[in-house]
C-alpha cells in the first residue's frame, strides 16, 4: 500500500509546517493598517431630549 510509505509525505508535512511557522507570521506581523486606531475621547456627547410631534 503506497500510502504507508512516509518518505514523500513526511517532507511535505515538514515543509508546510516550516512555512506556517516561519514565513506566514512574518507576513502577518509586517502588515500595516491604512488607518491607525485613535484613542477614544473621555467626553460624553451631549444628548438632548426628543420632542415628539404627537
């Protein structure tokens, strides 16, 4: 049964895990956001009561 031969699949497994562990995190960390987050102001907005027409 050829699927029991680990020779090619073991190297594919190791190579794919090396990509997941070494290359992808570097690309994720290097990602920059187009709009940096801004801090929220501590002032609460002024709310008026509504005057309903009925």
